[in-house]
C-alpha cells in the first residue's frame, strides 16, 4: 500500500489557484478603484466562470471534489474535534470553510453584476434592476468585502497552523495532488475525467461570456428606450 493517496484532481487544483489569483486581483482592483474598475468588473466575470466550473465539478469531479463528500463532512464536526476523524479530503471545518468562501464570493459576484459606483462603473446586469436596487446591492457589495477578507484571513491562518503545528503540508497537496496516507482506510480519489473537465470549462466560459454579452445588450436596450 502506498504511503500517499491521490487526493485532489488536476482540474480542481487548476481551479483552486486560478480562483485564488482572480479573487485577490478583484479585491485589489476594487480597492484601488479609478481606472482599475473596468478590470475589477472583468475579473468578476472571470470569478463567475470559475464558480460555474466549481459548481459543475462538484457533481462530476473526482471523489474528494464532490459536493456529496463536502456536505457529508460538515456533519462530522464533533468527531473531528474529539480526534476521531479518519476521512481523507476536507475535514469538517475545512468543508464549512469551503462552503462559506464559495458562497460569499458567489454573493459578491452576483451583487457586483448589478452594482454601480455612480462614477465610471456599472455591472453588466445593472440595467435589469434599476437604480434603487442597484444602489442597495452596491452597498452590500462594499460591506461584504470585509467579511470576505476575514474569511480569507482565517483560511490562511488555518493553512499555516496545519503546516507548522500539525505538519500537514496542505499547500503542497494542492500543488501536487497527493497527501500522506494517515489511515489504512483512506483511498485514492476516483473519477473526474479530462473530457468531463473540458465540458465543464466550456460551460463555465459560456456562462461568463453570456452574462457579459447579455448585460451589454440589456444596457443598450435600456439606453435606447430612454432616448
């Protein structure tokens, strides 16, 4: 029996690092504002596409990437805190962290699509909701960034604690896809073919582009009606 198991499939690892880079870039461009706001909007669409991919991959990806596995882990908090957790993949607290981060980033993307800064930026779906709803969502979008920063900070602190205290190299596992086997019952991840991943990528890209193009068309229609 090998001393390591196949844990994270390649599509999930590419998603993870792309998602981290896109979210950080979106935070920075939104914080700086000004001429970077168009890039903030574009990065929001990139994040949207990545979220669509992750949603799909949670159903068709390999063992430890699946939503069924993640949601099952969330009910094992007591076992984990008592030191009785034996499963590979996300532990209960990690699963809750994943759901919280993806959910909050999803909210930021959706609210950003309909937000405005009243200066130079309007989300591609702003014309669909009107100024009152758009301004309300803009306020929520700005306030939720603090919660997002807090969750990111907790995520990074947890990774550091696991690496330095528990000697579990989570970053290395998310790069190489393999993790040291801690219990004999832990098994390699299965499923998640390349063809399925490519289909999920196509659907994700189509979702992001469709939102961008549809938003421009709605905006043009609204402007034309106003004229």
